[in-house]
C-alpha cells in the first residue's frame, strides 16, 4: 500500500483517536450513521463496502442479509472494529486495512458504497470518490455522509479560514461537493439531513457507468 506523507499524517491522527473515538465522537456521529445505513435500503444478498469504517460505529446497523466489507487506513481503528464485530457476532462483516485512494477490489463489485465522515479527511477526496465509483456496480448506490463547504459566501469564507486549523485535527472544512463530483458518472438522487440544522448532509448517488473520474481538482 503506497502512502504519501500526507496519508501517513492522517493515519497517525486517526490511530491516536482509536482508543477514545467512540467516547468522543460516537454520541454525535452514530445516530447519523445509523440513519444513513437505514435509508440505503439494502436488499437481501447485497454486497456493501464501507470506506473509512473506523471503529465500526456503523456495523450493528447493517442487516444480516447482506455482506459488508469495511476498510480503513488505520490499523488501530480496524482492530477496534474487529473486536466490536466479534463481540456482536457479526459474521456477515469482514474488515481490512486499506487506503481508500487505492481500493484493492475489482471494478463493479459492490451494490452499495458508503463513506461516513471520510471524504473531508483524506488527502485526495476526488480520487477516493473515483475509487468508490469504480468499484460500485452500474446502477449501484454511492452514499456520502459528510459536511461540505457552504455555498453561502460569508459562511464559506469562514470555513476556508478555519480549514487549516481543523486539518490539524484530521479533517477539512473547505471541501466543495461540486468540485469533487463534477464530471463524474454519478447522479445525485437525493440529499437529506438527520436534523434540519445539521452541518452534515447524506448524499445518495446512483452510478450510471463504472469508470474512473477524470483527473482534476481535489478540493
């Protein structure tokens, strides 16, 4: 697994979080993750890929009638997720250490590809979305649960200003959804929020074709 210096930095940050992640972030993130998984309408026999599975907050919410593969850059996060899966007897779940920018799966593998609170943590979000698009089946579903830069001029400028600070904590606030998705073979089907004033959106997209996203901006 090839890693850049920035990738190593992100891996180090989230490995540091691993032991306290559920305690610090779980109360806020888990209800939103569970809502997104529920709304994915996963059918019997479907294959699901979760990119950036972390400590496995989502794992109890996947139906037993599907097969779930979770990947994460952080080995410590995956270790936590494996312990959670084992304690809950989640035999339909498999977990692997993997770089989301270089997914080790063939094209057209999964019915659903899900990434929660991930796309703004990776060095190259457009590349990650490209890989998600590549491995989802034609007509399959790609779902992002994330904060994106506000289109409001004033709020957007504040998010641009704050992004370098939050980057030290492991995520960015200046990533524009339009910038990473423009020109992709993905069609936005719906966008919703867990609560009306949530800073996070759940974006449901459908894959029209299986193809890499053309090279371009990663911001």
